[in-house]
């Protein structure tokens, strides 16, 4: 990955608005290798999945009744949590610096990884926060 010098890669077909925005933001700021573009596509699709799941959860109760009559966490909440974990891993795999001009040497030293991961999760976990 380097800072942007070529025209950005076109967004993959089928991305919803949130995933397309993530694609545009990243490909505008950074020049990614083909393998990194595949990881970014997965991150964009995961972002879209989180938005769809949260939309399906709107108006639903936080708990459901299990087979044995016990209350348990709504399955959509569990799935959103899992998808956010997947998204965090994909964003971490991209190793994007905090700013497009940062050097890779800082990335290798791990000086920015936690901060960048937290910032990406905050930005792309969706606007409503966790449920």
C-alpha cells in the first residue's frame, strides 16, 4: 500500500451505500495492491451486512425466549457482534496508517496499529453504536 498516485479502483458491484462509501474513502486516500483490494471489498461487504442486520433488528426486543423457555440475547445482536469482529480483523489486515502520508516503518513497529484499529472500528461500526 502506498499513498494515492493512480486513479482509484472502481467499487465492486453490489455494494450498498455504506460499503461504497468505505471503498471510496480508502481507495481515494491509498493505493492498494490487488490482494489488499480483495480484503477491502470483504470489509465493505461486511460493513453492508452490519447495516442490514441492524436494520432487521430495529424494533425487535433485546431478548427472545429460548427452546427451554429461558430468555436469551436476540440472535441478531450476536450476529452483529460477530460481524464487527470480522470487520475489525479485515481493517487490521489492511494496515492502513492514521494518515495517508505516514511511513510503513511506523506501521511495522506497531506504533499505530491499536489507534488505527480503534478509529476504523469507531467510524465503520455504524452510527448507532452497539446495541
